[in-house]
C-alpha cells in the first residue's frame, strides 16, 4: 500500500471527482459515512453523549456528515463549530445546512467561555484539522485541543489527529489532539509510522473511500506500507522437481562464550525460513550445544571462546554475521579482514554493526546489496544522533544510498530503506521486544537471501514474516509478555501457510 503526501491525496480526490464522476460533496458524504459505520459498530450505545468538534474546512465537513448520520440513528449528539476562521469550505457549508435543517444542536466556539463540559465517559469526534495543516493551532483553538485532551474522554480523530502534520515535525506538542482512535482515508499517513507521534494516537485504521484506483496505481511515491497483499506479489512458490540445493546455502557467523544461543536461534530460523542448507561458524565452546539443538545444521569452529580467525571453508549463497559475536579485539580484527575480502551479500547485525561503527572506512567496503539490521542505538552509532524521526529517516535513506545496501531500522513499523525508498512494515507487536528476537530476524532474512530473493525482497519479506510470527503467537497461546524468540521460530510454518 502506498503512503501518499497531502498533495497526492488531493490529486486522488480530484481524479475521483473527474473520472467516476462524483461531486466533491458526495465524496465527503462517502468519507463521513465510512467513519459513521465504524463508530456505530464500535460504540453502539445510543445513550452515550457524543461531542462532534468541527473545524471550518473539509475535515470539519466530514465531521458534520458524521454528526448528521449519528443523529439519524438516535444518538445523543452535540456539534461544535470551532470558529478559528470566518472562511468555510463549500462542502462544509452544504453539510452545515443539512445538519441545521435537522434542528440539530449546534454551538459555535469562539473563546474559552464557549467550551463545553466533557466527561470522561463521553465520546469526542475530532474533525477540527485535516492533513493540510501546516501551522500549529494557536489561541483558543489550542486551548480547546487541550480541553479535549484533559477530559479523559475517548477521542476519535478523523483522518489525522488535529494539530499533527502529515509529513513534517510537530511544532507545538501541546497543540495536538491525543487520539484514542484515528480513522484515516484510503492510505496511511507518514506521520503514523513514527515513534515521535506515539502520544497522539493509540490505534489507527485506514477506511477505503474508493478513490480513483487508476490514479492510485500510477502515482509514484517514496513511501510504502507493507501488508499481506504487498508480500504476495513477490513470494516464491516451491516447484515439485526441486532439491535442497535449489534453496541455497546459508552461513551464520557469530557467537562467543555465553552467547552461543544467539547463533542457535539464528541458524534454526534460517532453516525454518526455507534455506536448503545451513552452516554455522562459531567458537569451539558452542560446538556441542549447536549439534545437540540443531542436528540439521553443519558446524565449523574458530577459537575456543570467541571468533578471531574467520577462516571459514563453506561456500555459501548468503551470510548472516554478528549475533552474539562480541567485540573482543581479535574478533574485531578478524571481522574487518573477513568483510574486506567477502564478495557474498551479507546480513550484518548486532556486534557486526557495533564493530563497523568503529571503522569509518569499512562502510565503503561492505559488499554491495548487503543488508544491515540495526536497532535505534546501533543505528545511532553508525550515523550519529538526530533531532526528530524525519531526520532519522533521512539518515537511513542516505546510509542506504551511500552503501548501495538495504538498511533495516528495527522497531514498531520497522522501516526498510533501499534505492531512495522506504518500506514500513505492518506486522508485529510489542511481544517482539524480547531477547533473541533480532537473532531470529537475522536468520530469517539470511535464509531468504540464500534462496535467491533479492536483498530488498529478502528484507521486506523477512521483516513481515518475523512480525507475523508474533501476531500469530499472541493470537494463539502466548501473550506479549510471554512470547519468546523460540516461539517466533515455532510459528514460522503457520506464517508461510498464509501464502499458500
């Protein structure tokens, strides 16, 4: 699914109005109706007071449609016009007349004295500002937003929380609605993907308002939201006359005394992700544990407690390196020498990234089309600090372009940068915040890379599959608190079955 800018969404609206054809008023009616249907399904209690707060533009017009439809169903609705301007959009005016003709209770809000009493058990519909907002609300409008936030009531924002910008940094954090739910139209917004904005929305949902599919298909964008449909476009189907060699040879390198478990998890995940063969290169101290827990995995060993020689004999199709490896001085030297001479695309994680961050020149010799999988702290060691999430995304794109590599920045809505574009993952939950989860991801991506997926395909697919294991886990027998990295490996088979 594409993530579009406000300008592109406006173009999509205009293409829909022109090509279907449909009037702008009817398109607003459709958008408001979709919101009403969701609200009615989620909050069917007719006696619950509902406060519909409308701005003066088209977002406010959506709110007026919702207010009218709720009234028609017998809900207790009070509509407030937040009069921050005397200018009103044409479709707003049409819907205000329709609501007035119903003899609805409508109150203009022009100063603090007009603010209504809102109880914590009430429902607020926030339709004050939409995605076109470019300046933070001020004056009584900011005060009204704070009044809503302080009420403790459930807040449903239409399209985007009022005061939040769709694709730039918030200027005034005190002038943004803190929404319980956001009902957004047609496509996600870039702002939804960023941890800086987690205070402003607890849950968001995209409602299909049937904008022109031809326009949505052809429009170019730098940002994509990876969902199940996106994945099915490039996932491979196994052929009957194939063998283990068909599906590649993965090599996982890492481990140190006390951290061999990271390699056990990574290699098992590579196997369960479909790699035909899996080898590991670990210190001698991990040999027995690896052979006992992963009998399918072949093992080569280095020094007793940590890697230093990196004299691997295996000729793999893909290499995953770093989990549990440590940063011993001799490990660093051996790792640097190995990477300098390696011609095979690599998945570099954990201590591999930590070592790289100490060698500026090493960034220039990482094999092209390799995949880096940092969490935020590891990423910061690579690129330095940032002041906000938009700057962080820019640094991610720049690093990917400089190295000609894929950069996977782990977290909620994990972002994947390649060739100037960003892909945000839709799967997963906080259950993945557990020891070994990143090692499993390294193994999955390495296993896919060995199967001759391109680097960007392996990264996108691997991240999505990894997240789905957690979703299935908590929907089955686990909770977010109890989910373990080994559970994620257990549920890999069920994830692949979703594509069959």
